[in-house]
């Protein structure tokens, strides 16, 4: 029986919690986020004059940027040994009618946004950032190893790499902004579990999703 509206709610620490992420998933996310942050910061030092003057050592920044980009997919590839991570990747790549309903409600700033363990926004973000990383990796290799392709290809790769990098920064900024607006979601990634009431409110189809796997 749900509590009465006027009944005092239990402290967050005493509320029942449900597991959301494993330690392996937490490590993959942290390592990927760290490498991405290094890529963004070193790119800033290469392209923004005031940062370039402040940091200096351009050759070092180039080397760190290149290797952090090359290593970016590695945490996910290593994490594929985790069954929980593989299961969540399957969830992220599976769309249903409720995802379209979630997107329509989000665009109209309305409630009633049904979601499983991951909502439609999280699924789109994961798909977009995965594709962007692959394109950035490919264009970066063409820029790094100049003998791989003719000059016209390298020029095109530089154009795509630079503008896609700007788009990646904007999308990541939006992702971080949304994360800061949802402390329980951040707590779930940090501790591995979330408040059961939050899970039922924000991801009402999650329990059904787990029962039908």
C-alpha cells in the first residue's frame, strides 16, 4: 500500500534500494569518461590560442591527444567480459513504442515518460557518442598517419574531425548538465544502486523489462 501524501517520507539512506550497475560497468564508465576528458582538454590546448599559450608544450599535447583517442574504445572492449555490461548494451540498442512516447513527451516537456532501465534519451546519446567516437578515431588516424590516404582525403578528414569534435563537446556538456540535474542517477553510477522510489518513477518499465529477459 503506498504511503499517504501527508505521511513523512523515510530518509534517503533508509529507503529500499535496487541494484543498477556493477563495479565493472562503473569502471568502464569512469575510464571512458577520463579518456574523453583528456581528449577534449588536449584538443582545447591545441586549438584555442589562450590555452595553447598557457600550457605550451604543443608536441606533448599532440602526443597525449593522439594516444588518449586511440585508447578511448579500450575500456569498453575490455568490459565486454562482463555479462552485466553486455546485457545493458543490448538494452541500449533495443527500441520500442515506449521510447517514441518518451521522446514525444520530452520534446513537449510533458510528464508520462515510460522507460525501461534506460530511457530513449540515454539510448540516443549512447548511440550517437559511439558513432562519433568511431568517426573521430578514423579521421584522427588519417590525420596522424599521413601515408594512409591522399591529401584530399586528409583535408576532408581534418574538416570532419574538427567540426565533429565541437559537436561532441556540446553533446557531452548536455550530458553532464542532465547528470547534475539528477543526483540519484549519479549516485546509482557511483554506488551501483538507486532508490527504489526513484526507479519506479523514472524507469517504470525496468522491473517488467528484467522479468521478461
